[in-house]
C-alpha cells in the first residue's frame, strides 16, 4: 500500500498520522482510506505506541469523500464499497483500538472528515477549524457514524438540525456545544496537541483502553449492565502493573511511572 497519502511516524510512544492530500483538502480516495486503516492497524499492534494523534496537512483537516473519485466512471468504487470497505472500518478501528486517539483538527472537517474526528477520544480544534455535516447539500445522509455519535454528543434536536441544514459550526461553537474537548488559539495549537499526546502516552494505557470500551458499551447498555461491566473492567485493571505503580507512587508521594502494562 502506498504511503504518500498518510504521513506516518512513531515518536516518544506516540503514533502520528497526518492525512496528506492537501491539494484536495485531504479528501479520501480509496488508496488513502485503505492506507489509513493500515496505519491504524500498525499503531494498534505496536506495543510501543501508547497514544495516537490524527491530523491533516495543509489548510484542511479532511473534506470527506473525494467527489472526483465517485463521479469518475473508471475510479468510482461505488457507495457500498466506500462505506463497507472505507469509512465503516475506519470508524470501527478508531473506536475499538484500546489506546487513546486524539483528533487535532487543524482546519475544516466536513462530511466523513467531521465524523472521523468526532469518533476520536479527544478532539482538539484549532481556532480556525470548522465542522460541517455537508451530506444533505449534495442529497446524501450522514455516514461514518455521524447519526450515532452526533446526537449523543450534542443532543437530538441540535444534531438533527445540523445534519439536515448542513450548517458550518465554528471551533468556538463546537466547544460550547460539547462537540469537541476544547478549541485552541492558533499560536498554541501544536504545543497543546503535543503536550496532550505526551501526557496520554505516559498514562496507564490499559485503564484508558478499558475506559474507551466502557464508553462504547454505555451507548447501548442499561444501568445494570453498565454497572456489571464497570465491575468486570475494574477487576481486570486492578491486576495491572500500572495500578500497582499508581498506588505505590501515591503512597510514596511521587510521580508515577506508568509502562502501559
């Protein structure tokens, strides 16, 4: 699989993935979608990777699907392939990788690009970023988990309106709505993302992975089922090296040194 469409590196226990088709605002074609999945798989399997950062190169985060691909008689994979082989597996990977994933939204995030960002565990938005459920503008419905995640993030009524009207949501408004963790001024953006990634890469990875699984299950569980699941995962993580280190550091009044084990 070619690598130009995804800029990828591992540094300081962090996997950095940058969507790298800036000339088309990082819109997805088949090659980039499959390449992206490959890089997520690498991050999942590599035990040295304890946090993942997803961003875009150039002015945009991601403009969603490359419409030139779907309108080309030669290149068009068809919507069934695009959804079943591109976006659905991407969202599934983001939600099931038991490591924290930070979306560093550096510019416009539209369509599938917006929903890929919102599927991440922590979303940091550049002050100039924006989020657009652009689907209805061309006669489509939100995909990439948008109809599942957006109402849970910001409420049914607001989500319904944004999906139908396709309004642009500024980074400031996205933070106010609870769509993102925080919006950050331009001059501080990279520093904030780097600090957050380094912090999460030094945290107890097994606990963070269990938190992620619990939040996933909470989307459909009732209270009793969720309480049972909390007990299950609490027992599991209480047997980890990181739990023992965390307790020892607390008792000894020092900073813990978690290993992700």
